[in-house]
C-alpha cells in the first residue's frame, strides 16, 4: 500500500480559500443535531470535538452530542449499529476497514467505513514515559512497566511499534494491564506503571508532566533506518514527525523528534447521508481559521494538513467536494480507487469466509480469517500488511 502526504501549493491554497470565502457559511447545510463517539473525556480527541461542537452550536445552531468511549469497542460499536453516524476515532478505524485485530472476530469483520477528514498538526503520537526513570530512547524501555489497555488495539500496537524501534517486544518489558486509556495515566502518576501511548498534547500527558514524576518522550532518530523499518513493519501508518507541541516543554525551539499519524480521524459508514458529510467537511475546512485556536490540535483539520493519499478511502461526498474546489488530482483518484478496491476485496473475502462454516472457536476463527484475508489480497497483488 502506497502511503504519501499531499498538500496544496500556495497558489492552489489561495484559490481554494477564495472559493470558500465566496461561498459563504449561509449555504452550509447541517442537521439540528449530530451525534458521534470519541475518546474519553480526558482525551485530546474529545477536547477537539467538544470545541468543534461549540463552534457548530454558536454558528450554525447544530448541537453535537459526544459519546465518550474508553476503548475501541466502546467507540466503534455505536457506529456499527447505527446509533451514531460519526466516530472521531483513532487508528482503530484503519483496523476496522482492514478487518484485523478485534475486527477479525466473528462479531465484527471488516467495517465499510469512509474518511470525512483527519487532523495532522504540530502535535505527535508516541509513548509518554515517566521522567524519573532515565529513558531517552526506545531501547531504554527494557524492563520497564508498560501500560497495556484492554480492548484498545490502537494504543497497544503503538506501544509495540515503539518497542520494535528499540529492538524490543512485550517480552522485554513488564506489561501492566488497565481497563482504559485514562486509567493508564492515573497508574503512571501513582507509580503503578512507567509508560503509556498517547497524543503529545493530551490532557493526561499534561497531567503526568505536572506530577512529581514528570514526563519524557523517547527520541526516534530519523537516521536510524533499521529502527524505522522495524517501527513501520508493526505500524505502517506512522510517519516521522518533528513535534513542536508536546507536554514536557517541547515547542519550536525544543521539538521532540518523534512520530505521528492522523488523530482524530473522523469517519462514517459508507452509506451515511451525503449532506451531513458535505456540510461537516465544509465547516472543518472553510471555518478552520475561526475555530483552530479553541483546543490544541484543531489547526490540524485545515486543508493544507489533509493527507490526501492515506490508508482509508474518502467518503464519496468528500471526493466530490475536493473536485469542486480544485483540490483533486489523477493520482489522488488512482489512490482512492485502489483503496476502495482493496476494502471491497477484504469484505468479499469476509463474506466468503463466514459462509464456509468457519471454526466456532474464536482464536481458530481469527486465524482462519487472517489466512483467507491475506490470500485474497495477495491474489490481487496487494500487501496484506497484517497476518
């Protein structure tokens, strides 16, 4: 899978902003209320959605109801069942589209979801480590107490990738299990664990920084090609990132040399109403200057921060919008078509697998599905990524 980042040239960006300004906010169509799931109330993702909700209420009369979820099951289930049309998710949305990890089980399967927008700003995503244990690089994590969040593959794979960068696995550290993301940071502050995965500007990271233990972020040397190869073999959606907003005093003068991927990732089911998607996307893109300072990371929703060739296909209404404003290329269409074909292939393979009387034992079911999934993708010349 080819993962690149495309941004507008200065001239094209100016043309888009001029188009947006001429359209005017009065022609944006939004419902009276919008419901979505998001990370827990202490998370950066929740904070961003709450701030965006205030903007929608104050400017469009649209109320936003956020259902906080402490793990991927809590966030993705309401989307799957139709209880909410949107999820302000993490990388579990990618796992859902791919039908892996928790989505490889008989109760889930690959999810037919689409991206509305993503945020990539000056923050990063990484392993927050207590500042009193002398960790400077991922290799220094050996023997340390690392948080493992039950039911949250996204956070756990992020930890696994950092360990891999340092040539380590879960077998080289002490795994400490927690029931949720917020609880893991309470555990670090209480000296029950030493590290947990998070966004660098998330409130729990700020709380750890303010605690007696302090905070540090292991440096990911951009010149360590072998370390990065191990890192991206575990989690290919990551990219190197110079982070200028992170707990612990990191700014433009003192950046953290680390990593990132889009967060939050606003997704919807493929069949969600086009008008909802279009209206919300227009607010995200066209109003960014108005709301970007309301919470850390909101600037990452701007048009020039969108990754146009990432790992989950866009909703059809998103593609139409970008075509209208002149921000769509043949290369983007080719990538979109590839992703749509990839995920169609995965869902067809799932349908065939579950119709062939698969094993009832959950572990055997997952093993058989991952083999069938890999075979279907490889038959079409696509990388399974996960096995």
